[in-house]
């Protein structure tokens, strides 16, 4: 029992860091929408638009511990649960109005994440001009693998990004096809919110998003980072 709080506060959500005992405590989860041209096209859009963002609560994170397959329940209310494999940026030093040229100084590391999406609910909200929360920010919607320190991650801006479901290719592209690259995304994002240590940025997904069902196993990666493995329970 806590004397100070009305009830015991929830534990801090954290992500393991490759080669380190200390974990990365999560503050906020920002996500970039339609940030690969071929994915924008498959969602019915074309052309370069200014980046736009949505958020997921920190406690939607599902951690895939190193060498393990995480398990997430199939969520309620949907019959069209989609995978979106994404390069995730972990912010180590906060700031606002960060220029793209200075963005690297703010990056702690990188991970592979899944922006899981109740596509049918998101689509209905889009049609009605309502917020995406119910489609995007549901419980367990932000699986993530271990974070690799930026200095050890290689050239993530030119790394292959891929996802297999039950061993078959679903998504395969390269992070160099991001419409707004990592540095530009940090510039735009930090103009709208003051970034804090512990923030995660899901940078967007390439084409090939599709449905998964109970019993499926998803394995995804970004070259140079620890892959993520997750099953749908
Ligand atoms: Mn996404």
C-alpha cells in the first residue's frame, strides 16, 4: 500500500537494451502515419504530405525479450487485425524545435516494433472523421524488440526492413524509402511536442500490411537490429 497515492501507481514500462543490464524506461509512444510512398498508395493516398502523428499509451508496449517470442492476445472488437513492421527510434535526450542536423544527438538507440492496428475500426473512424485511437491505441498494440544503442546499430537509414508471418514474406522494403527520414521526423515531431528521454517513435510501415489471425507467428527485422518475434494468442 502506498501512503502517498490513493492506490499503488503502475510499474514503469521498460524495454531491454542489447548488451546492457539497464533497461530503457518508456515515456511516450509517437507514431508517424503513411511514411512510405508504397504504403501510402495501398491506403489510397499519393504524394508527399507533411508528416502527421498519433500516439499510443506507454503501457500498450509488449516487450519481446531477447531470444523469446512475445505473446499478445487477439484484441476485442476487430475482425481485421493488421501488422505494420516499423523502425523504432528511442529518444535519450529530450528537446523541442530540434533541427534535423542535430537530431542524432537526441537518439539513444533503435529497435524493431510492430504498430498493430485494428484496421476495420481505424477505417470506420477515418470515414467518420473521428480519432484513430480505437484502431491504433488499443491494449497490447505496440510490440517492440530490444533496443540497440545508436552507436552499435549500423546504418539504420539504409537498412532492409521486413516481416514474415508463419515463415512467409509479408513486408520487405528499406528504411531509405521513408518519406520523412528519422532526422526530419524528429524535427517535425519536436516542433509539436517537447521530446523527453524515454520517448519512442514508430517511424511508419512499408507496403504489404495485411491481416493476422489467432495462432500466427510474426517475425520481423531491420538489418543491424535484434529481430522481433511475436505470436497472436
Ligand atoms: Mn504505422
